[in-house]
């Protein structure tokens, strides 16, 4: 067991355009009609630098004189529903920034494991997270994550991190630290934010809130496709059920559907169909607010 890291304040840096050409942004393809692509996420800590609105090369969705996203889109839901894929595509369509809060917790979990800290030891978990420097891009074209100055896009998706992230995320002080930093990174918008408690806790006054769902079979097939051809789909399904149970029953900021969120079932929808539906939801909410 390694030494307990010094409890310095956590440092969350928004890399923004500084990631261009530096960090890989795409995860392996996902098979199946509903989700054929998945993308890597981003992550967090305390000081914000270099955060910019992405240049997507196209005009944002919406007519020149029509409604546009000016605030926050809260995109919540469990693993395997397609959040990362559609959130980044939605941000591109809307000309907005993008934040993957799940990657924040994964990077924090990697920091804990890197210090040989038992995820059940809450005091040392908090110390490890507070000592970490987690940097991420909020540019949907160049998603990337760094931990203490090195790229960790692949490492935060490892089996070890996946097995421990729910335990680390359930520590109240960890959530308090990272939620505070999420709010600082989000700012006023426009931005698409994905996670499990965005609409219910992080940004309860978000301009638009969506809760993504999918069948258990579809979720397991998508996640298994990400992990490789020799993965046991039944084992993946069991792990998703385990994470759902842990995430939805934790005492602080559980996985939850905001009361005013719009449900979107992605089971039988293509990526483009999901994104089209989300664009309609966001612009309709924008129009109703400006009416």
C-alpha cells in the first residue's frame, strides 16, 4: 500500500483548444443498429484554463433568427445508453462545448488506484482525489483527458477503473469536490453536459434536460462491443446491473431522472436519429423560454 498523498486542493483544468492534435479522442466502434460509434470522454479539477467554444466548421443548429442553445443541456442516463456518442455529436450540431462528467470520476478513480489506495478507505480516497491534477478538453472535436500531466484516455476505460469507479464516486466528499468543479467548468453555456446527476443535482436549472434509456440487452451489447470480441456479454450485463444498483442507491447525488427531463429510449434508434431528436428537444425548449 502506497503512502497517503498530501491533501492538496484538487486541480481541474479545462484544456480546451490546447488539446488540438495532442490527445486521441475516439473510442473503438460500437456495433449494432442503435449505436455504431462511441467516443472517449473528458475529465476535471480546480483551476480553469484555456476553455473555448469549439469551432465546428458549421453553423449551429437552428435558423439564424430562430431559437438557439444559450445555456446548458443536461444529458443523464446509465452506462450503455449512448450518452458519450450523442452528447459530443449534439454539442457539434449546436456549436456548444461538451463536458463528460463520468470521465472526471474515472480520472479521479485512476488517481486513487495509482496511489495504491483501497477504494473502501474513504479518507485516503479523498486525499488522493484532492492531490490529483485532472485536465480535460471541452471541445467536442478534440476530447481528451490528462492526469498529472499525462494522457490517460485509455487507462480511465480499463477494467480496474470500471470496477472501482462506483465506489470512489459514492464518497460524499469526492462528489462535493467534483460537482463544484463541474459547475465552474460548465459556466453559463452553451454546453452539453453528460452524466448521471446533471439535471437533478449539478445544473438543476438547465435549459434542457434529457434522460437516455435503452434495453438491458442493447446496453450490454454496446458495452461488450467496446471491450472487444472475446468479451462475455452476460458478464458485461451483470456488471452494468451492479453499477446501476450502486449508482442509483448511493446517498449523495444518485443516478436519477430529473422530474422535468424528457425521456429518450435509444434502443432502436440510430445515432443520427437520437441526435436529431435531441436537437428538436433542445431547440423547442429554447423557443419556449424565449416566447
